[in-house]
């Protein structure tokens, strides 16, 4: 549901107060213009994907006044804008958010468009106040309240939940600029289908799930090479009988959700490594790629004569490169003076999503926020509920 504050229901209507900006008092004394209006909420949620909508669901149940801001033009666009053939790696029985199952057979893997439409329907069903086309430019604190700016919009909130992943800014090596102009370079979230590429070999840089899925698709039309460190793989086929009956649930709901957490010794040991590499391959296996004739090459080290060169000195003569090298966080819009909540690596400093250095500020949706499942559709709801419980107690 896309809405403005005026269209939101009474349970979430903002408090609207007049305010006087610096230098405006003289104009008001002369009756030249009326005071501006600033919207105020109990909570502002930044991000309207599965993390933000999950937070909104629990805020709604608590009866708090809140607004969700999302940069996309339409709820679910973050999924719709992925590559054309993408299907979720997990079956529908693990793809629903709290309060609404995914409307598909339990073992069906939804398309990316179906997931986008599901999120849009979810927001409508629970009447969540999502204001789209609202990219947040700044989050700061003023006079004891949080201030969120998105273009011309400015809202105040007692508390703020940043509900988005770490995956925001392309991570591309510097030597990419030294490659020849006729080498087509595409980042994974800009890739749609093979028609974007030239004839000739394709180098996939990055061996995680996105790289493996795109490599498999391109093997039908191009010679494909792949470079990157192995991320491992699930030790079974997700579409096998034993996976459908038991193993998929065990991996997703036990290992990722309850074993690999910040509360367990195994989880704390694994977390630093998992923060730096991709999730193990879920659907496509290494032997699948080999069977398709996809050739593995060493990791890239730089460029020579306008072409990529590997660590072993091999020059890789390709016509296309797809960068599946991951993302860096991009939280520079959080005021570093009023809200010094980012570490030296640009990542938020928090305790399972609670920012102790800035009371009232929270994160949901980050990779391994509290568990391996924290950034996954089936796992984000648990963090969302815990954060809303925490902020509601603080509001009481």
C-alpha cells in the first residue's frame, strides 16, 4: 500500500506541528507566509523491503504511529529489478512474512516478480503506510528527536529503524577502470539477460549464488569462465525428496536460524568469516557448472593491456565481464557528528540490531545481525519482532 501521511489510518497518523526555521521569524511577523509543517511519528522505518515491512507489521500490532520510507517507485521493486530469470533459492513455504503465507505450493520457488508482488500485497493487506520514491538523504538528531530527510520531505521521530541490508554500493576493484572500452562490464544487479552482452567469452567474477546462477544461464549462449573464491555449497539438492521432507527445513530453520547465531560459540566463530564471503551455494552446485563447460580460473589480480589478469599471471581474453563481487555498506547519510554509529569499516556498530551508542536507533535486515538467517526472508521476522518489542518498551 502506497500512501501519504494524510491517508494513513488513525492508528498511525502523525502528530503535525508548526515550526519556525532559522531566519523565518521576521517573515512571519510581517504575515508574509505561514509556518511550515513537520510530520512527527513515534517511529520512522527506513527501507520498505521485507525487513521494513516486517517491522511495520509488528509496529501496527503495537498501535504505534509510524511511517515507512522507501526509495523505490513501487513496493517490491528491489526484487523486480533483478535479472529476468531469477527465482528465489528457497521454496514458498519459507518465503512468507509474519501473518501471511506466500500464496504458492509449498515446494515451488517463486520468481523475482512474484516476490515483488507478494511484498506489495503484504503491505496492502496490513495497511502499512509506505511512502515510495523517498530516498533518505540524511538521518540526524535535533532537540532530542531523530530527523529524517528525503528530498524535500522532513519528518521527526522518537525512534528510527533502519531496515535494509548491507548490500548497497557495488564492490568493484579499481583495476576495472583500466580494462578496454570494448569489454562490456555489467554489475550483477544491473544484469537482466544475455542480450546485454557482446558475442564472445564472458568472465563471471565472484563464485557465490548470484555468480553461479548467472553463469548457468549464460552457458547456453556464451563461453563462460568464472573467477573467485568458493563459498561452499549446501550438501544436498534443494529440490530432492529428502530436502523437501526434512533437510531444507533443517538447514534454514535450524542451522541458519538457531545454530549459527551470535549467541552460540559456533555462530560467533563463523560470523567474521561469513561477513566477508557469500552464502554457500543453495541451488546450483559446482559440478553443475563443470558439466556445463564453465571453466574456473584463478582470482583476478589486476589488468594488463586492457584485459584482466589472474593471480597466476594468466591474461583472460574476454568480451564481457559480470561483476558478482558483492557490495559495501552505504550508510554515509547517517550524520557522523550527531549519530557516530558506524565503525571504521562503515558497518553499523550494534548489539543484535540495537545501537547502544544512540538510544532509539535500531537496524534490521543486516547480514548476520543476530543469526545467519537475519537477512533472509524466513529469518528477518524474528529480528523485526525483537526490535519492535525493544522500542515499544522504551516508548512505554
